[in-house]
């Protein structure tokens, strides 16, 4: 270890501790323990340009144990990213760029939002997938245009989370040799020693996944060992690598090696002692020696030179392979192919009744042929989700003889949570648009990751089928009731429940147009008719007037429906019209898009002064904002043929018409409140 290495490491330790102390909040222990491995990684291996954090050919770094973010913020500052000393001093303060856990949308140089443990390593797997796919798609002899490594630091807590196991298992199968994980094995978590509940042999576990495993016994001091381990890991091209690095949490502090340094400031006295131990002025805060700035600045300059060399290679690539260059440029600029919306089908009422999952298959197949960056798969439900187009090639290592890395269809296995987190990593990497798929009920398995899709503003398409009691005999274990309410309550989500083919096409258009939001497409198992009055253009507004039944000049009732219940609402309206009522049916495939429309438009649809009901074979939670009386299911479902279930839960045209008459009668003597107002 050289003097500048030691000085840099100690600077990182002291600076991170200063940040936590100033905020009176945070986690000093992991940054102090991880400082040596992070220093080696960033000064010797990670190839990036701090002056252009979006340089596409950069290596990616993920801090999976996001509570250690003071470590990452210090490194970003030293390297010259847009993280100033004042930003470090404002750690965990309102509107700072140094929030309590890394956020992709807040801080220059942060690749993914982490904090919920295990998500980061799973994101890293997704990034490695995207890199291997793009390399296989665009690289040519003498032109390694895409050739970078995904690095991650993880902690004990990350490796206890199931999402990490799911993603790591798949990474081993996929032979992702571009992924290098450093495991901070400090033996401590919030409750105390990991001996309390985490005593497995992690390296043997990862070896069984198909990973290459290494160990550095003295992660506090053995920089040469760390360097050799990372070099060896990078040289292994057919397996992801994990390096178990034994460290001391809170190295140098009075409570080092204990839970006492995990999630609380060191305290003024202990921090002063740490500074003296490492040769710093105990009274000076946020000190960085000029030699450390110089050393990190030299590494940053190397990154700038690397980008310059890559740009020169890219210019030669453009001359040698103009079509590939044009396609790569389009993707990196975030532009979808010209005319992509035109490939989506349109339907009329005379077209055959089909399940919306089948309509989705048609739409996805057309889009896959037009948008080559569209890439994804299913959690072992391909034949039910209908997400694999006819000429799709699986993303598989060639050694399996099942596909290749240029393939775009992923077999996620029964790993819903890992699938969603991998999708986030793919979206964050760029150059691909990921989709994932399972039954709607099982997005609950993936909620930890799907929530981060929204928080991180990542375009991930969740193609969810079997969306209600309409799936029938599989029963309440598989029938979503509360699921859509949870998704609709999640900020920055678009949740689609299309009622027919036009609305399915609209859902895909909107999902792909919104590059900063994830989308859920909730699709039926049962066949649905193509509706009179539906259109792609109208559905893109989230809610619209479908059709009015009856001959009166004044509306007596409004019925709003979504998905499979919209056609039921139509039939109920027809029954009511036969009894002399005038009833407008509104289709509301996406409440989020509808709520974003102007007051004028929303009131033209939800007509003030007219009693209204909604019909949806899900929880009624959230519907009172839009209608006076929501009709749905606020209990669990049941096992049986789906038509019998609809009768059991009162979701037939006859049952709805009967209840509607009571509502109309009630409002004859009671003022009708105006809903869906925004102030």
C-alpha cells in the first residue's frame, strides 16, 4: 500500500464520518469499512468520465447496500462529479443532491436507486444482461463498441434478501462474465452479529449458482489482494464473480466491529479520536488533502481520455458499419423508430371477441418486429402471458445451445421479484426497453422492485395477465382483488386495464411514449367483445365517452367500466335503456392518464349532476373520487367457472341494472355531488 493509497482511504473514512455527524443521521460504519475496496475499485478499475456521467461506454457501479451512500458521495466528489463539498455538508438534508440513500434521479453519477436491500445486486444483473445483449448486437471485428463491466458492492443484508438470490441464480445460469460483485463481509447488521441468523457459506452458495468465487481475508489493509482479486474476476469471461472481502465495520472507531457503528453518528469524541488515529486535525471538519484531490483527479482525467478514444473508435465504426451506427445512435438518443405506432392493429365491433392477453400478443409481436430494443420475458408463464413472438430468440449463453446473447426473450423462471429488479437494471443501463410478465396477482411478489421502477422513473413494461376473478378455477390465491388499488396508489405509475383491442393498442402506445414511467398492462384470460365507440385516440386520454344508450335528452345515469367489466357495463346500460333510462357508458382504461386531463375534459366525461357508478371486478378502493357508487369486490374471490363467479359477486348486467335503479331513485331526492375536482 502506497502512502497516497493510505491517505486516500483514511480521507474517505473521515469524510464519511463527518457527513453522518453533521447530519446527525446516517450510517458511518459501512463507508469506513468499505473504503479500501472502493478506493481500489474507483482508482484502478472503474472506467468512467466524471465530466460526462452519461458516457454510454462507462463501467457501471451499483452500491447495493445503499445505506452506505456517504461512501459513494465522497468518491463522486473526489472524482469531480457534480457533488460539491457543500453537497457533502448537506448530507440527508431537504433538496440536497446527497439524500439518505442513493437516488438515480437526484445525484450525478448514481446509476440506480438503492436502499431496499438486495435491489442493487439484482439491478446489476439487469445491467449486465443489457450490456451483453448490446455487445452481441452491435460489436463487430475490431470494433468492441460495447464492452464494459458492471461492478457492485453488496452487504450481508443484501445477500439475505430473496431478490438477491433470485437474480444471482439467473446471473449464474446466464454466464454473465461482465459482472463483478464485491461482498462486504463485516459480520454485522442492525440487530448485532450475523451469527444470530446468517451463518451460511455464501461463497459455496454462489458457487452452486454458477459464479466464480474469490476471497480477500484482510479487506482493511490488503490492497494488493483486492487488486489481484478484481483482476482475476475481470479475466473470467464465462461466469459472474463474487469476491468476499472481510472488513471491519467502522474501522478505526471506538465501536468498530459492532452494531454500534452501523446506523448512528460516531459522536464528537469518537470522531475526534478517529481523526487523530488517521493523522487528521481533530478540530477540522470536511478536510481533503490536496494530494488526494490530485490523485483522484488524475484518475478522472484517464476516464476523459478513455471517452475520447471511444469516440474516435465510434467515428471509425460509423464509417465501417453505417447502418449499425445509425441504429445504435437512435437507441442512445432515446428515439423510437419512425412510424412505430402504425404497426399496432385497430379493431371494429365486427371483429372477433378475444382475450386482451391474446390482443396483447398480437400487439407485442408487431412492436417487437418494429422496435428491436424491446426485450423481456416471463416468470415461467410464457404460454399463459403470450409474450413470446414467433421468431423470438432466447437470450441465453451459446453454451446452452438454447439461444444467444443477441436474443431478446428472457426466461426469468419463477422469480417475479428478481425479474422486476432485473428489468429496472436493464432500463437504467439504456439501449433497451424491458418488459416483464406474470399473472397480475403475482406482481405483489415483485412490489419491492416495481415500486422502485416508479421512484426511479424507469420505463419498464409490466405485462400482467389473468387480471381478475375472470381467471376462474384457480381461485382466490391467484385472483387479484387489492392489487390494482395498490398499483394505482403508487406515484408515477400508469396502470392500464384495457377493455378491447383498441385499448390494448393504446396502452402499448402510452407505455412506450412515457420514457420516465413504468406501466402495468392488466389483461384478461377470458374473451371480450370489440366495443362500439372505442378508439386508440380516445383511450390515450385514459377515460372517454364510449356510448350513450336510451333516447332521453337528459342523462339519468353514468356507468364507468374498466377492462372486462366495460362490456358488462354496456349490457347493463342496454337493459336500463329498455326501461326508459338514458345511460352513458364511460370506458376508463387508465385512471392516471384520465386524472391528468383538463377539468373541462374530465367533466365532459364524468358529467356533473348525473349519478354515476363504476363496475370493476376488483376492490372498490379509490373509485369514490370518480363515481358516486362503485361496484366491485371487497372480499377475496372464489374457485369456480368464471361466469358463475361473476354471478356470485353481482357483476352481471342484470345485477348491475338492479342496483343502478336504486341509485337513480336515491338521487331523485338528493343533490348529486360533483366529483373528480382538483384544487
